[in-house]
């Protein structure tokens, strides 16, 4: 009989953890068969770790993992995948915005032979600005990285043991775990769901983190920014050549003097700004290469607690 691992990244979710567990217990844990729940505390500063362990004491199938500090949600998911023991693993957000029954549908799809099952949003009840930002992000991803990204995007997914092992071998940092899952190329199915409105707690997905995700997603999987830089440089050079020729033609045919420090400074500043922007973009690629070469782990596990044992890593 197969076993499923449910990976839950936790970051300041003390107000939703018990509701999350009770929701899963009422809807899926009694019918899903053999399971384990892996809570991963990503450096929360509230009572999340305490509540996670209270849940663990009441359910022998719960495992609690504590990271040494905050490494980010994708690192927390990666940590959960690295310690899970199921034949497949599904990610689950702790904000109660995904119906727990979605896991059953994804699990059934995996049993039919799909190594990867994506949960794509059909609709979402969120701040209109966040919806707009997410829509632009996924549109860019489809255009520049992976054309198979669902239009509504996907926050959670189920991966089989084969896919889990490959993800662990990749061991990438400054990347998007969702895009890594899609990059694997295994047989994939998509399950659609309606994202619920958040009723408890405060989201920690700040604009800075969203911008970093955009950068990580594009720079880790696409050379399109470098190609755009080359195109921009070519267009700028062509524009400058046209202006230069037109000035010479006007000088020799009409006699217009070549003058104008203001126009010259505009061209110089425009060119300098473009060069600085391009240099910064190249620097982003170089920094990611340096960070990968240092071979630091994407996460560090401080403590693992199960119903049978407690171990310090």
C-alpha cells in the first residue's frame, strides 16, 4: 500500500496550524490511507514550533522539522522533501486557502501513473493588486521560461518518489522549486481548484519576496534577459548611427552647425544608464554562479522530532 507525505512549510502560522490539522483530519486523514505530515518551521518567531509539537503528540504520523533560521518557503519545502518517507509527497500551505480535499484528487491522479500533479488556481479571492501581480508573473513565466505554466499559476503540487530523488540531487539555491518540478519533465497532470479567501493570520509574502521570486524564476531558467540586453544594445547603436548620419547630412546640405550640449548629455546619460542596468543584470547571473560554487546548503535542519524519536541534526 502506498504512503503519502504532506509537506507543510510554517512561518508565523501559530494561529492557523490547529485549524489546518483539524481540517485535514476531518476531510482526508481518515480516508487517505497510510500518511505522514511533515511540518517544517522556517524560523518562525511565534508559537508555531510549540503548536506543531502539540499536534505531533496527538498523532504518531506527524513529524516536526525545525530549521536553524529563516531560509524561505522554497527551502522549507525542499527540507520537507528531503526528510519525508512517503512514496509521494504533496505540498500544503498553512494559510487555509486551499481546501484539504484537493490532496485526495491529486493523490488519485498520482495513482493513475502521473509522477507530477500540479494544483492550478482556477480563481482566487485575494487583493486585486496581488491578483494583478501574480497574473503578470505567470504570464512572464509562460513567455520566457516554461510555456506549460498554468495561467492561474500553482502554489502546491504532488511529486512521486522518483521526482523527489531528482529534486534532492539538483540541490539548487536561488531558484523556484515549482519550476524545478516542471523542468523535470515527468508525466504531469493538472488539477484545478478555487483559492479561498484568507480568514486568519497575516500573510508574510512581502513585495520584496515576490520580486526575488520573479528574479530567481527568470534568471535560473532563462537566458532571455541576456538576449534582450543584446537586442537593446543593437537598437541603441542603430538609433545612434541614424542620428549621426542625419546630423552629417543636415550639416553638409543645409549648413546646420553641430552643437547642443544638452542633447549630447541626454544621449550620454541614456547610454550610461543602459550600461549600468545591463551590468547589474550580468552581476545577478554572476552572483548566482558564485553562490552555487560556494556549495552552501539551501537549508540547515536544527531539530527533527517524531513520535518515535527526537534527533538533533
